[in-house]
C-alpha cells in the first residue's frame, strides 16, 4: 500500500482528513497520515520551516508521498512562500494557486520533488462546508442558526463554494461565525463535512476534487 503524509495546517483540517479521507484512501489501498505543521503544532509558518518538515518526511521514507492541506487565506508575503510576488499579479485565483503550488514544488530538493504534491485550499477549508444549504438546516439547531439571511445569500452568490472570498469580513470562517451561534471550527467542521459526505463535497469544489483525484491516482 502506498503511504501519503498529508501535512495539515491546523486541527480543523486534521479533523476533516481523519473523518472524511482516512477510510476513503484506505479503500484505495493507500495509508494516509495527517500530522500537523510541527513547528507551530497547528498554524501557518514561514516557508523555510514548512519546507524543512516536507523534506524530512520525504527523506526519511523513500516510498512515501507528501502533500499539504493549507488555506491560502492564511498565507501572506511575510511567510516567504516561493513565487509569491509573481503569483499575486495573476488575477485568476485558480491560476494563482497553480503558480504558487508549482513554485513550492520547484523549491524542494530536486531528488525529492516527484514525491511532493503541494496543495493550497482556495480560499480556506471552511468554504467546502457551503455545499448544500439543507445540510445547515438539518444539522444546526434552529435556535443556533442566527444568520439565515447571510447563509441564503452566500448560497445564492456562489455556486462554487471555493470561490467564497478572502476578505477578513467575508471569508468562509467569518461568515460561519456570524451564521452559527457558538461556532467552533473543529466541531462544526466535522458535523457539516460528515453530513455532506466526500462525494458531494468533491462534486461542487473542483480544485479540491482535482487534488483528491491526483492522490488517488498515485
């Protein structure tokens, strides 16, 4: 069985991977491990630090693949990701992510590059949860669903949940804070993603689906 190390930005991504991806990849004869970014124990770090963790995983096990599950929303110029300045000039966000991922791969030791699959979630993991409005109605107690108008408008405005944007006021996670009373990222990420199911998440989130498909086909 092939082994994939999926480096998670934080506990939310890690919980999602354990709930939705472990069994799926096991059925594809692939063992998935989901460590956090070690230096921060969850939370984005500067690229040289993340690069070191990636290369350590690749060097320690010659047959293992390494991928990342990081929100683009949390990455800034100060983090020193390769190709950052050039990528920011690309208006199309999907093309920008591809450029950044390509630069990340090229910055890894050439002897290891073929086993590194960089992935940046556009814009952040929580966008995947805006998949089916009926899931919100079915899983969140009505008394806690305090932002129904914003929830309905978000679904009306975005057919592709990955495109819910990266403004500090309108990012997916900030919307959820306003929509759900007592919103907890890990808890509600698990509740909603499990209720939606991986197949349905993939059907509405093309970048995420392409990444999962790439890992399946290793």
